[in-house]
C-alpha cells in the first residue's frame, strides 16, 4: 500500500458573499456568507475523501485564521491536515457571488527560511512508492526550493504528480515525475498543441502527461503514444482535481494506464465538489460507456 500526500504551498480561506447584485463603487450587502478551506492540493484531498481514501494535506498555514481553516477541514474524515505552521497569515480570497462570480485573490504569506526548513523535515518522512500531488501555483520565492524538494522525493522513489505552474513543471520534468498534468489555461485546446506539449514532456522525462479540461477531450501520453477520451459533456465542478483523485483511486486497485485514465475521466464526470455522496455504480456506468482511443507514435 502507499500513502497519498497533497501539497498546497499557498492555501486560502475562501470567503463567499452572496449578493443580489454587485454595484462597483458603492455599498453592497450580502444575504448569505460561507467559508471554505481551499487550495488546489486541498481540493484533491477533498475528492479523495469522497472516494473514502485517506490523504495527508501538507503546505503552510499561519496567523489568526489557521485554526479556523483546520476546523473547516475536520468535516472530512479522510483528510489528515499536517501543515507547517508559519507566523504570517493564511490568505483570504473573497468570492463575490452575484449574477457572475467575481474573485478577489490575495497574494499570500511570506515563508521564512526556518519555516521552509521545517516543511523540508516533514517531506523527508515520505517513503518510496508513496504519491505526492503538488497542486496550484507556488509563491515565486519558493519555486526553486520546491524544485529541490521534488528532486529529493523522486530520488527516494516517491511518485510525484505535478499540477502546478510552468516554471516548476518544466524544471522538474527531467527528474522523471510520475505524471505531469496541464489544462486549457496552460496550452489551449487545439489537438496540435496538446500532442506537441505531451510529446515534449514525455521527451523531457515525465512518465505520463495528462491533459484534462472541461468541454474538451482529455489525453494521456506515455513513452509510446497516447489515449484520447471523449468525455466532455458532463464534467463536474472541480473536475480537474477530481481527475487526479480518480487516477489515484484506481491506482490503489492496481489499475493499468488505460484503466486509471478511464477512471480518472469517470470520476471527473461523475463526482462534483458539491455532491454529498458518491454513486459508485454511476462511476462504473460512466467508465463502461467511455470511448477511449489509442494512438501510437
């Protein structure tokens, strides 16, 4: 068995304000407010929780709102928060929900050298064959340090999944991560660009390259070719993070690449961040109905 870790270096306490109408430049009053412990790595952990799989959530939390953030995660029985504590405040992102949603995202905290070294000590306790998912953007001044951490993990036979910014992904690919994931924000949606980028990252050293995006075919590349899945009609909210959770869920069952790609698509299409429960029969039905094509190089 393996343990799954998610890393979110810049998590956010998301503060949702529901408004009848957003009037820029004047007073607005909400009619409802909610909070969410957010961040892309944390979202993968939330999807894994729905699939009854344990994960450890790592990253940096601090300041006046850290305990509140942890308390929001306590609703998820399969998430073990083991964040490195920092002095600076965890960022608060404001989501103004009127006819459209307007997001005001904060820059995030400064991480000191001492704090980062504590984080590194925790990373040294991850063992071979464990999975580490590095998700979301990383603060610029941490990027090179995180590349070094990822290299050390890969040297220790830890399987790395990258769904993060281009700088880290490009630099770390030579170390042979397990999987690199991109979406339309990274490379657009043209087949030409997807195939070119997929081949490029496999050539750099990634074992698998995954392209997943709402309303577009998804692709999984390996060293000899790629799979294409036409599951574009029913992708759920947070489907990109659900795709990674689905891959890990099926890897736990010993799935081969065709199967874990298929189940990744099935979970992305059948499980929403907003659902209370997962209908596993529905997942199987989506999986069986998928049309997956294989193209060899």
